[in-house]
C-alpha cells in the first residue's frame, strides 16, 4: 500500500492548493463576501466558480467526458483536503455536499437517459440537488424506519405522501433524490425516486435553524402530499432504495472526511501563525511545552484520520466497498476535526472566539461531524459487527470487505 501520490494527481493537488491560497482564503476576511447564512455570497460564488472552471479544477470527482477531472478516490482525497483549507472551497469547485454525493451515485447507477436529464445539470453547476431521506421521528441513521410512502397510481406512476427533515440544500435545490417506502419487505421495501422542485404535490415547510453555518439551501423540512413521479424516474429498480443509500453514503461519508481534514489543517495553520509570534511571560507561545503538547496531539489525530481516509479511498479504488474502513475514518476524522479547531480556538484566545478569524465559524461547523451521515455511535456498532463476523480476518491486509 503506497501512500505517495502519482505525479499527475499531485500536479492537480498543487493547483487546487494554489487556487485556494491565492483566490479563496483572501475572501474570508471580508464580511461582504458572505450571505445571510454565513456561506459564500452567491455573486462571489458565481465569479469564483467561473474561475475554477477556467482553471480546469471543476468537479474533479466526475468523469472527463462529463466535464469533470476524472480523479480516482485517492486523488479526490488529496484534492478535497486542499479545497477545504478555505471554508468557501468545496462549493467553489463543485465538490460540496450534497451535490457531490448525488453526482457520484447518479454516475454509478442512473440510466443514460437519467444521467442526461438529472446528473449533467448538477455537474455543469446549472442546478443544485438534494438527497431526501431523513424523517421526523423516522429514518436517520436507520433507513429501515422510513415511513414516507410511494403508492402506485395507475400503471406507470407513484404518489408520494409523508415528511422529511434536515434535508441539506433543499431550499435552493432543483433536482431531488427521494427515498420512500414501497413495501414492508425488510430489505426490498424502499425505492429511490427522482423529482424536480417545480413539480406540484410537495412543499418546504421551513428552513430549520441550526447551530453552525449553513450550506446553500439550508437544512429543510419537507411535506409530500400527492407528488406524482413516473416510473422513468425510479432510480435503479423498485425495492432498491436501501441498496442505493448504501452505495451513495459510503463514498459520501468518506468525502466528508476528506474535506474535514483540510479544515482541521487550516485551523492549526492559523493557530501556528499566532503562537509563533505571540509573546507570553517572556517567551513565545510556541516554545512552551504545554502548547507543544496541544498542537502535537491535534496534528497527530489529523494524521491518523488522514491515513484511515486514504486506506478507505484505496479500498474503494480497488473495487471494494470499504464499509468498515469508511466507518473508522468517519469516527476518527470527526473527532480530529473538533480537536484541531478546539485547540486552535484555545490557543488564539479571545481572537479565536471572535469573528476576526474563521476559527469560530469552523468550531460551530465542526460539531455536526459526529452526527451527519451516521452518528459515531452507529459507526462503532458497524465496526463491532464486522469484528464479530470476521474474527481474526478483520485485521487482514488488502482490499477485503
């Protein structure tokens, strides 16, 4: 297992890093570049996206024939990490959730007709998308608790009734992937559907206020009361909804880890710049053993998460599912992100608690990492399940699931 990057991937990584350093990080210090939800202002986003496309750094996770960069998962890991050294980075490169995960799963499982209609506009940046699975008092980490229903209407349509909530990006999305129940079968009871925001029979009830900064389109509660979807907009097959969620969430969880590593690195970079110059009681903060212990621990935990992320990416590139590897990375990187940002805030003191640096933004954002795409407790349960089934083979070398 070689963790060095190929020359081709490293060239792209360096170009992403330069773009972030020169074009995006300088934007963060001017509040005029933020929208009312503390993300990059739409006008600024449009301008920066045009520059990213011009630099051939657009949608690097997508095949080249779709206008993307054609990177393998290992290449995505290296480049996504560089992107999220800026809090504005992933969305500028069209590599932010939920569009990122939706593009990846549509490229894997959609028909060619569905790709042309539903995927390509997302790749092009013409529309945003959402993945509507989570429900009030229903499914979250457990899709089996889905109660939103799809019922047959005639021979070629489905009628949707139910509710969803915490649906990321729904306020701005045009293309949706919806998970609904079509039978009571434990494994084949869910189906994935595609629908457009302009279709009647559904509504956004509210944009749910959250603790941290929001993605464009927020986190919304949705109500379905008669939305009709034709058979041609069923993804995969009837009863394949659970399988689709597993395909989508595996890679999507790992891309979260890739981005979080970049944010954690940036937080430590900001802290390191400060402690190198800050005098306290006759010496620089960087020279104090207690401070060295804090930054050393945070850096080590980020590197641990990075290695787990790259191993999971390698397994995916070898054709494996990387279920246990992704779960391990998700737990460790979520904790490492919070540790890095909390350490940076502590070392910056009042400056870190203020909005003079992006660290307080990162701190509020970081707490979600242990919750989104499966709580850490659920992923520990997944890992324990693999250990019970595999025994000594759990620790085998190679791309095995």
